[in-house]
C-alpha cells in the first residue's frame, strides 16, 4: 500500500485545505480492508477522497485520508443486459471512454467529468433533463467496506433499503469500492446553443424542458440575457467538435474569461459590465458527437459554488428573486447563474427526493467575497423549499436538514448500523448529521446536573 505519513491536501477550488496525519492509497481491496481495520483499532476516523470537486470540507480530516486512485477500471461488462461493474475510483472522463469501447454509455452526466465515480454518486451529482434522475439512480448495485473491514453488497433485489441509503451517502456509511451501472447503447447527441431574453426563456421554460432530452440555461447577472443549451438524440455524424469547439471552450470560456475574472477581482466595479459583455459575446451554434464527449465542458477557471434544488414549479420565481436581489444590492458578480432540471426519485438523501426539481447554481470567482451573495441567494433558495446540493456550499445543519428529507431518519438508522462509532464522520459531517442530537444531549446533561 502506498502511504505518505504527512500530506497537505486541497480541494479543486483551493478553499479547503487539510493536513491528514496519514494519507493512504491502497493498491487492492484487501489492503483497503486492512487499513480500515487498523484505523478502527487505533480509534482513528477515516475520510475517502476523490478528485476534490466538492466545495465544502466533506473529505477534510487531520486523521486518516484514503484515496481510491489505484482502485479504478471496469471489472465486468454485460452488453446484453446493458450493465457494467466499475471500481469507484474511476473518474467519469475515463469511464465514458471505457464504456464506449463496449458500445455502451451512461444515461446522463453532469457538465464536469473530473470526479471519481464514487464521489459523484455519493454527493448526488446530476446533469440536466426533466426525465433523467441524479447519477446515483443509474446505480443498481453497490459494494461498500465498513469501518470494521467487512464487505457489504446491496442491490435493487437484495438489501434495497441499504442501496437507497448508499446511493447518496456522503461517504458516511463506508467506502464504496464498486458500482454496477445501468447503461444504454452508445448514442450521439445534438447540442444547440441559443441566446434569449430572460423573460422569453422563462415564459417558454415548461415547453422547452419537455421537448428536449436535456435542457439548461445560463443567466448573465446584471443583464436580461441568457444562453440556452438543448441536447437531443441524433443520428448525425459528429461535427463542430474540433478546433472550433476548442477555441470556444478553452480559449474564450477559460483563458479569456480567466483573465477578465482576475481583473474583476482587482476591480469589482467591472463585474456588471463584464457580465453584460459576456452575454453579448456568448456564441450560438450547433454541434454533434458521442454523448460522453458532449456532456462535459472544461472548467479551468476556479470558483466557489452554491446550488439548490427547488420544486420545479418554483424555479422561475426563485431565479427572478435572485436577479432582483443582485440588481438591488449591486453585488459584484460576473459568473453566470446556471439553471438545470432533475427528475424526482426515492433515494433517501437525494435533493430530488419526492419530486422533480429545478437546480439553480450561483458561483463566485476564487478570492472574491462570498458574502452577501451566497447568504442572500441561500435565503431565497430556502424560502422556495430548496434542498442543497451536497457537494456545494451551504449553511444547513442537522436541525434544518431533517425537515427537508422524508427518509432522513431511515438514512440515520442505516448509518448508525453500519458505522456505530462514527469512524467515517469528520467535523463537517458531524454538523450535518449529529448537531441536533449533540445539542439535545448537552441540554439533557445540563438539566440533569441542575436537578442533581
């Protein structure tokens, strides 16, 4: 097993820094099991880290950090049943290529493909499409290793309740080592970009999201303009995915945007004009290609992000309030606001549990202040019945989260069964899962002391 006694770890945004006393990269599942048993015997907590694309300190620890970077690849493929068993450390970009070599593809993906499969599923990562669920709904079976080193497998047929907890678990149940995915025959998509007025877009939103397999849009703050992206199945030969796409995505959307973002950080008054200029320069066009090559776009400009899923019918008014808030308070924001759709599901901790959701994401360039932008946006999201994306910034705690998820207590019960000593909990996860109970225990102890 590769082991480094001390290591400084940073997430993708650079805002989360951890100094684990032990960083492990097991070369096999047996080595992973031994590492977990050893950590348990020494009373140490463990956090598993993927690519670091979560914005809150989900993985941060000063004790044992484990990477699954050596546990990657496709273990088995059943083309006739359209399934594949994949190791959880595999990143999504590599996975798309591996599945394509077998004539298969994932049903949906997000717009970033750097995450590990286990991390993407564990945080409720999603793409867009009113008929498509979060990525975890594509998992029909999962294998976990518990804190005691025991291997546990769950599926839709065997231990379905455990599967519904494990599909989105934030790494709090155990270490996910492999996933069986439900797949589709490889397919192509046609991507169409169009620029519209904000109210024109919102007025036609119900029709657009119903008509297209995938639909999303980006609103440019301090303007009345949006850029829409629609994707649909096609038999067209791939086109538009060569030098032109490279110039648009890497040069314009990353290199140039990165330069103007640095200028906005130095001169916040430039944010509004830069956003309006970005709206004018947003390129329209049509391209086609294999699904796994079109879903993701490069994200080289570092930022911080908050995203909430609100009931789909509340989405337009929620976005209007955010627009009014930004305009009224003249906040220095130049990153577009992203708006996507997700089908409802019954996964215990899925932000889309129980009904279709509109996911709205706000971003701020690295190094620029998050307040009052994120706190104001979060208040609006919460007023519209929003649930936070687990991999994005938010301020919710156990006391508020338990009211948002009908199966919250069921998840807690499963978590306590698999990890009764809380070996997979860091301080951040304790705030999410245990704060209310700790507070209640403290009040009870205080009351007992007073009565004594």
